[in-house]
């Protein structure tokens, strides 16, 4: 699957998530079904990787360097 098809598919799935949460809130008045931060963050990370795969590589290199220097936990 090429990048534009992946982007379109991801966008459709995100729209589906919002449709589902809205439907649940209509079915169950007074209850809120929000997309949690973990899910939204994961979607954002994948979007950024699709937009700039080299940025992901640069981030991984930076993490390696900080661990090597003992700057971050786990190093």
C-alpha cells in the first residue's frame, strides 16, 4: 500500500472513531466517550513518521546518543 492510500485509510479510520464516539454519546446520554491521549498520541506519531520517515531515524539516533552519554534513564 502506498503512502497516499495509507494516509487516506488512516484518515477514514479516525473519522470512524469520532463517529463511533458520537454515536455512543447519543445512545447513552450523560456519558462521554473521548479518545484518550495514548491513542491520539500514537496516531500522531505514525502520522509524523509517514510525513517524514527520516525524522524518525534522526530521533532514534538522538535517543541512542543520550543513552550512550547517560543523559536519559535506561542508558
